[in-house]
């Protein structure tokens, strides 16, 4: 299946490399609806990436129903898909969609760190920061394992970020369990999170669980998590001040996302929409960074003296 979505204004393309899921989280109907893991061969991924780069796309986002399981049916691993997408020549970068903490190994991250085109941004789905809740979700990892993965990412990549998904009000989630989640999330140093209230899906084990959480409580918990993640995002933005980052200019008013997915507002960059530019971060406004364009290194034809 070719890439599912394009954004010509932002010069981004989504390249689907995998379909299906075999994890059976207790709240999710996708494995029953989409079937087992099916991966695209690396040669096919490389050809489509070449087509996208020739069409002018500057960022290719690799996605799948369970991206972390890429290659399970082919005897391959996620880095094989990324290496294939990185093959074309040209001025572009790669980004991963959501990955699962229990499925991408330290060896995988070491291999990914050797691919220069890959953005140092990892959307590492968490859902809950309480081990008891994770067990009821059938998520198959612990908070300690999640924390170790975050540490691995930060040890291997330059200036990386971690974003996540968080679910508020899963069945049986007590006040004490929610407090555990809040404390865990506060300590992660996240860039941002997608926060949503648990919603029963007919036919899933979670829909039949006892102790369903009241709607008002779910809303209150989601709001509390949003506040924690907003403060974390503001702190992460402040940590970027003084750094030089690569920004894909996406707005005519100047601004776009850095490799680690921090939004950077860049005055006087409107003429560069669709270009990857070097930017120095000079300040912040909340979770947004402020930056200034830097001169691009001058390039000469092969054989010219480099002055």
C-alpha cells in the first residue's frame, strides 16, 4: 500500500511500512479488525521513498498499525525499514511514528542511531505510569522497563525528545494508581503527550471489566495530566535555548518543527517554506521555541577549493 497521506504545504509524507497487530491490548479492537502483522519489503520502501524525495518532500514519516513489529513476518527489524527509506539521495529527513516500549530493543536503538537522516524524536507509547494498570491493559512492560528505554534513547541520540500517549480513567484505576502515573510522568522529562479519556470498545476485555471510572473523574484526571505535560514541555523548550537545530520551515510566517519535534518560531523565514534550515534557538514562549536563521554552509562543485 503506498503512502497514505501527504501534506504538500508542510512538505511531509507518511510512508506506511507495516499493517496489522498481534499484541491484543485489553482496550483495543485493532488486532481483530486489522489482522496479523504484514510488512513491506525494504526494496519497496526504498522505491517509494525515492518517489517522495523526487516529488519534493523533505520529511518522510514511517508509520504502521504497530510500527515496532515491522519485519516480524520477514525476519527483519525496524532499523531495516529505516535504512531502506534512507537510501535515496537528496535533502530530506526521516521520522518514526509511534513505537512500543517492549518491542524495540537496545540493539535496535543502536542501529537506528547510526542512520543520520533519522530525527531524534521517539513517540514511545506509555498509556499509564502504574504497573498495576499496565497489567490490566495487557501492555507487557513495566514502568521500570519504560524508564530504561527512555534512558537508552537519551544515551544514544544527540538532543533527543520523547513524546507519548496517556490514557486517563482505565477501568479499575484508583486514586492511588493515578497518583503513581502522575509521579512517573513528572519524572520522565517529556516533550509532550497525547492525553485521552478511556472509552470502552465493544468486544474488548476492558469493556467488560468491573469498576469502570466515572466520566467526570476521567475528565479531571485528563486535565491533571495535561497540566503536568504542559509544564514538562515548557521545561524541555527551555533546555533547547542556545542549541543549533534543523527546522523544516512550515509556515509562511516563519516556523516549523526541529528534528526532535520542538516547534520553533523563526521570524523572516517565510520565504523558506518547505526547506530544511539551520536555526539557533534564542528563547521560549511556553512550549514554543524562538529562533534565528543561521547561514547555510556554502557548497561548491566537486573539485573546487573549499575556502
